[in-house]
C-alpha cells in the first residue's frame, strides 16, 4: 500500500485526470477544515473520483451535498481491490465520516462453544469467537435464546457442567450427576469413547442434523434394549422425544440444509429497517435488526455498506448471502468475502423461485419492525407529552388552532387534528370568521374555539398558536361549555428572535411562567409540528379565499368579461397575478379577447395594486 498525495478539488477535470492514478485504492474527501467527510474504495481511483464531477442535477441529493462541502481529496493506493475493501472499512470505523453509511452495532452476539480439544469437552456461552480449536455454534440473536438452547441440551445430553479444561478433584459427583444430567467423569471412570459419542450427538443437534441424530439414538436404544438394559434404553427414549419436540418447534427454511444469511430491507418515513435472518443447516435460528436514517441513500447502498462492514468482523461467513435489493460491485464484494472466509461466498439477489420467498420473509419482518417501532415511538411520545405538559389524561387526540387575516379583513380560522402523534386529515376544518371585522386576534381565536366547542367529539387537548393572552381568551370561552367533557388547553409562542438560543414557549392554564423545554426536546418538536401544520393550513386557506376575491373584484368590473372569458383567461395565464403582468399582445392570444378588450383589461388591471403587495 502506498501513500497518495493530497489534491485540491477546485482543479479542472482535465488536471484531476492527470493527477489521479488508475490503481485500486481508497479515496477520502475532506472539508475546508481538512476533516474527512467521506471515504470510498475504488478499483480504479481515477474513474471513480471523476464520476463525482458531474452537473449537480445529475447527482443524487446526498452526493451533491457532499461535493458542495468537499474541498480536498486524499487517496491511498493499494495492491489489490480486496486490500482496498479492508482499508476502506478500517478507515470508516476509525474516522466515522459524516457522509458514509455507518453500521452502529458494536454488540457481540452470543455463541455456544464446544471445547473439543479437552479430554472431556464441555459447553459454555461466549461473546467472542476465537481460533482456539474449539467448535462454535451461532451466533444467536439474544442471550435469552442461547441460554434456552443450552438448558435444552443439558436436559437431553449428559455432558459435564463444571468449568475449566480439566476435571475438578471431587470425592463424590455433583448434583447434576444425581439428577441424571451428567455422566460424572470427575469421579466415575467414563471411557473417552463413550463420552465422545455424546459429544458427537451434541454436535449433530447444534448443527441441525436431527434426522441423523435420531437414527443414532434409536440404534443405541435398541442395543440397550437387546442387552436388557431397560434403564438406559428408557433414558435414550426420553432423549428421542425431547429431540422430536425441538424439531417440531424449529422452522425449516432450506431443505438443502444450507448455511445462508438472508438480508431484507424496508423503508418508511425517513428510516430504513434492515433485517438479517441467519439459517444454519437449513434451520432458521434467529435474526438481527439494524436501523438507518434516510439521508438520501438508496436501499441498495444501505445493503452494500452493511455487507462490507458487518462481515468484516464476523468469524463465520455463510456460503450464501441472499439480498432483497441488487448492489453495485457484487462480483468484487463476493471475491473479497471469499478471500476472508477461505471458501467461495455467493451473494445473490433472487427474482424468482424459492429463494425469493425467503427474501420476502425477511422484507416482511423489516416492514413489521418498522410499523411496531413507529407505534411504540408514538406511544412513548404521547406519554412524554402528558408528563411534560402536566396533563391529567393522555393527549391521544390533539387539535391545533390558528387564524389568518389581513389587517383584520378576510379573517379565517383553521383546526388541524393529530391522533396518536400523526396527522388525522379527516379532522381538519376551515372556518370563515364571521363576527370580527377588525384587528382583534383574541376575538377571532375565541370565535374559532366557540364554534368548535359547539360540536361533538372534542379532542383531549387544544393547542393554540399564540401566547398567554390567547390561552386565557380561549379558556374563557371554554367556561361557557362546562356541561361538556372539555379538552385541556395549551398555547405555543414563537421564540424570541433577538435571542437565537431561546426555544418556543409552552403555556398551560394556571401556571404563571411558560414550561421550559430544551430546544431539542421531542415534545417541543411535536407541538411545533402541530402549530406549523395549523399555520400552514390557515395561510393556505386564506390565500385561496383571497385569490378568489381578487379575481372576482378585478375581472368582474371589466366590461365584456363574463364567466367564459374569465375562465379562458385563467386557463391561459394560471392566476390573476399573471394576467396583471400580461401585455395587450399576450392578452390577445386568448380566444375571445379582441384588441379593444385586451387594451381595456390591461388598462384596468395596471391601475390596481398588485396582489403581491398584500401579505399575511
């Protein structure tokens, strides 16, 4: 591996083409402070790096953002592409670059270790797999599952339970011997061959070769029965029944008894959920799940990054890896994994047949996890909101209230509804303010609240866009409806623009000072979202009504403009603003608009204030 040189990215592509080598290696984009923000590997550094220098419109959003911040480039030349894979992963783990997909999973999953090098082997649970001559089974998806497996083996087979490579010095065997769960080699003269048969049976069981194990056990049971040793025959009969029950609970995935990993990915609301199912000897033993934020990557890019980072640290790599989305450089990644495993590793994206069914199972699990985690997060958010606002009941149904007007004119109010933390569009309502025709925000908010309270199906919480004054005004209206099951009430006020570090303020009735929530508090974000949604809808509804009023007031006063010509003008220009900016020649292009009428439209609209002069 050779050290490359630093290259400025403000060079012309032709100069970059001369500077960059055509060798395999790793490249690193750096920002203006020389911090590494992205690390990638390439079979040909020159071709790969130059592929970033396209028009911004031809780049993905994330790549475009990366290139807008990248100021320098470093690269390291490697001898082979496989060496580049290894170097890329180690550098990503070391520097954790901002624009790389990072697999944040430092958990060591448990495995079962069988110490076959010992004179009398034993089983134990370990977190790290070592090259120590022992046989390892797993990894298992949780400590719970591996402990259950170990307990089951201890019931069925009679391996020793004592710790250490050698046998302890005892005058009499331990309790496990008395319970029939150990042969007691510490005090009994157990031939190594007899003990070795049990070790072999345990291996068959853990490898999923249960059919072969049952044949062996039945053969032994018959032999003991023929020898009239009915006690041992009965013990083996119990072992056979226990193995059969285990087989019934296990899910057979691959009739070919293959070792394979199945990777499925799903995306929902800005998050990726990846599920890894691991199949050993044809049996589905467990799963792991990984979550990633959606920062502009595709599902294929997530899977590619996962494969490269996950299997780099795995001691055991199955011969076949099935993936739910195709990835780039599939051949190169397979060759790299084959070199790491010491045998051929196949990565396959099935599109038909039985293997596609396995993929769908993994994807289905990923989708289910996303849905369940979303529900759990929403439940946690509702509970946290209740606690933060000191409410008496869970705010599962929240309605946000806001108003919009121009100097008291054309006032409207809107209500948005959120159920269990999510927008409930069927509960959205628009209102024209009828009784207030002057600047009176409190009065308008009171009218909006009164009209809503007169209806049924009231929410658990009203969230008013405004400060303490708005809160008190709405509370007075609520006192008019004491015969109803009234919602609780809170108000949210904008942060002080003169203090950039300040957060939006939350007011609740009966409390003098606002509730203090940090700027990144999830409840504050949630309430701000409701407030912003109600404000957006109020502004949109007000703009819609205003646009209709302007069209009517401006076009309808022009002689010769009736419904048909008005419709043609709007279809041609789009809105009243475009009509106001049109020349007489532009207007004459519309069917039914004569030169004289075009001149009249132009003269009339040019004397009126432009609609852009009016603001919410």
